[in-house]
């Protein structure tokens, strides 16, 4: 039995990057023989034999041998295999262009039909552009991506697999390259029509934003690179602007509430996990209000922070606010959260359903209002209000 480390792990070793995923090809042994040796291996592949052992994946070559398997992969820089078992340790097999493209920092398809063989590779290629920001897409890659998009086969991909590539791209060093490459090649459709629309909508008045909603989104995603939840919130926060009537451009009054529905539609189409989908909705709905945090009444702050805390989104939202508007209100938010969480109902007032919840809310509002008065902050007139009723109308970007 011979074992080869393949794909991105070999690429990253040669680039001097940390190896994250370990994928192996097994040669000169049947799946049955592999299972006899590694009894804890768990089969995950249905069409082809694929096994997981710990965090490592084991598969068998496609085609007659390992070289044929490499020619059938997505990009040349991923089409490499390094011997890992004793008798072949360090032996390297590679696509004829792999080492040259690795040296020249090029993203090139392995063959003329690489993107057609598996249309998900369109999104994987874009994700590699985000993960390897010093690599440039080869003209052949651009041509194949455009051709795949034109054929209409992208709609055949499972939504969850597209979503996985989106989330990986947001965790990469340069997420904007993922979205920009998809936009350039017509591959934002059919999965992300909201982002395609955002390319043609101005982000706002010149004093607040320049360029399109899409360009602003990409800039924010880069600022939040490596933080997938905050990055997704950046993607969604201004999507409501795509619903603004063109006659009102470049202003976008009410885009925060409109954006909540748009973000919900996008998240559902991609079948994102609930927390990720909810984070995008929250970013659209709350980002304008959160940027004016120091102006909000105690009740509005309590309502917003209670919802965000329940969904573990307090920190990501205010990271988005800082990237969007430059407003850093994290000190005030932390102070308010500490005060809120220090308030508890007396024992006899607990376990009374909605009545207990309303009582706890009121006590927390009182606590924050008392602190406001103590600090002499200039707040709006007393009254609790609901999220959305206290946003100043003079800025709607």
C-alpha cells in the first residue's frame, strides 16, 4: 500500500504555508485492504470510495494511475502528489505546468474542460484567488468560468456547497478577490443576484461613500478578512440599497429595514446555517442604528443588545460598524452589556413567562438610564421606543 499526500497540502508545503487540510491518495491497495489496516476509518464517499480517518481524507486515484488523477484536478497548482509512505517518501508527481505556475503565481485550469467537469470549481477557483492574493487568474481560467456561466449549469450545484466556498473566502486574506472574480466572469448569478445588482447601484452620497454598493461591500469584507461571520455581515449590511428606486439615488432612505428582507432571501437561497443567515439580517437591520449608538435611548440599546447577545452577534456587528462608518463605540457597548448582565430578577419574579421578560427588560432600561443621567450624557427624551424609531432622517447612506 502506497500513500500520497495530494492537492493543496503539497502546494502549501512548497509555498512554505501552514498545511490545513490533509488529503491522501491510496495506490496499490483496495478499499477493503485499507479498511482492514485502518479499522477506525469512516466511509463518506458514495459514488467513489472516500474515507475519513481523524481529520484526514483518503481516496483512490481517478483513472488508471496517479498521474491521470492529477490531470483531472481543478487547478495546476493543486495537481501535485508527494509520497508519504516509507518506500516513496518525498517522491513528487505533478501536472506538467504545476511547478511553473506555482513559481509564476498563476491560477490555471488543469485542462480544457476542468471547470465543466465540476461546475463547483468555478467557486473554488474564486476562493483560491481570495486565499492566494498574490496569484493571478490565467486567461484560460477566465474563459472557462465565463463559458460555464453562459451554459447555465451553475444552478445545478447544491446550494450548501456554494455557501461553503463563500464562507471559506470570507475567512481568506483577501475576500474581495472572490467576489470580484465571480463578477468579472458572470458567475455571481444565479446564486447571488443581490450582489450582481449591487454592482450597478451607487453606495451613497460622495461625502459618505464612493463607488458602487458592491465595491463598498468588497472593501469592508477585506477589512474583516479572517472573520467569516463579520465578513458575511459586511456582505449583507447594505443590500437594501439594491431596492432603492433609481430616482432617489445616490441616497438610500430606509435601506436598513429593506435590507433585512434582502439578506434573508440571500441566506435562504444559499441554505446558510441559521446563525450565519441571521447575522446578515441583523447587519442590514441594525448597522445604521448601531453607528449612532451614543444617541440611542436606553430602551433601544437594551432591545438591540439583548437580541444581539442572544445570537452571539454583539462583537461582529460593531466590528462591521467600525469598518463601515469609522465609529468605534465598543467601549460604550461593553459598558452597557456589563450593566445589563448585572441586573437579575428577584427570585419571586422569575419563571413567569413574558411577564418576567418584560420586567427584566424594564429593570435593565432603568439601569442604563440611571448611568446616562449619572454621566450627564445628552440623551433623547425619556421613553423606551422600539428598534428603528430613533434613527435620524438626515443621513440615509
